[in-house]
C-alpha cells in the first residue's frame, strides 16, 4: 500500500547502479522526444558528463493535436536503446497503451504520463510488470487521486513506483502549469514512495526551469526530471521549455554546490 501508516519505511527504487529515494538526489535528463540517433547520443553523452544518472526520451508522444509530431515510435525506441548502450545510462520512456509493454523490455523505467494517470487498465497492466514505474500527476488531479493511482499499480504486485509532480492546471496563464510545491512534502508525509519533480512541464518556459529545480530540492524532492536538448530552437517538441546542454550543465553545478552546502 502507498500509505505510510501501513508501510512506514521509505521505498528506494533501484535501476542498475542508480537509486531513487533513500536520501539520494537523482537527476533524469534528456529531450522531450527522440529525434535521431545523433541527437539522442549527443544529448545522452553530455547530460551524463554533467551528472544525470538516468536518460529520458519520448518515442510514443501524447500530443494535444493528432497532426503534431507523434514521436518516432519503434524506430525512436531503437535509437534510445542505442544511446543506452553507448553510455550505460538507464533509460525511461513513456508508455501510451498496454500493447507497448513487450516493446519496452529493455527500457529501465516505464513512464505513465499526466494524461494517463487515471487510465486504470493501463495502471493495472504496468502493475504486473517487474520494473519501476514513474507515475506523473495528472493535469487536474488531486494528491489523493495521484496516490490512488499509485495504489492501482501496487495492488497488482509492483511496489517500485516513483511519483512525479509536474505542475497542475490553475487560472494562471503565464506558465504552462503551476508547480505545486506543497505536493512534494505532502506526498512524502502521506506515502513512503520516492517523489521527483519535473520543472520543465510545470513551467513551460526555459528560464523558470533552474529556479523551480532548486525549489524542488529545497522542499525535499528525491530528484528531478529535466528536458534538455542539443538545439532547443529546432526541437520537434517542447523546445521552449528545454534547457540547452550548457544550461543543463550549469544547473547541475549549482545543484551539486547546494547539496554539498547542506
Ligand atoms: C513528458 O514527460 O514527456 C510528458 C509528456 O509529460 P506530461 O505527461 O507530464 O505532460
Ligand atoms: Mn515534453
């Protein structure tokens, strides 16, 4: 069960040599979408040098418009796996439906996106998998609903769930979403699961990513998921919120300095 009263010890999720939870601060980075082998390799190598320990890259993309770039699908997955092989970094990618589960055999963490947070059949299916699941908070879902969705996964036997606050819809229009900073300590008080923050989708604006990342660290998040791109102005998806590789490196230097200061 997700509830801390029933299960007081913190859960640590392990992927290869990487731990999420247990006092570690784990940074996942990479592009919104895999676009080419060269693109994902360049980004993977660079974010790894900067200190990211898990690489992200979308291949099945949940786009608002059916005419927008939908991701490179299975071809993209091959590119992502090639980058995993080249760097040794564990990888995370989003699943859109249960038919994709067998394709994700070599993927280390399966991401349930905000739009699928209450796709209960999908939650039950990934609950039968024996690999970690990153569960993102829905665009208009409460903390209690997020915890109940985690419960769906865990009730099928998969206890390796990471929660992700990625901003919610509010009346504010200057940001893509509103990062709910209270959710981080609340989720950690109510559950034993690791909690990470995605400041990129919360902000929608590159210049807010670093300040929100530092805020997430300050309120006790177990890590971050950040969109980084080798050429954000040409990104096929979410370029406006993507850090370039130098900006990502600078953010990591800043975060490490803060972590040491504690
Ligand atoms: C993503 O992480 O690529 C994504 C689509 O995010 P979200 O589901 O939070 O909108
Ligand atoms: Mn994105």
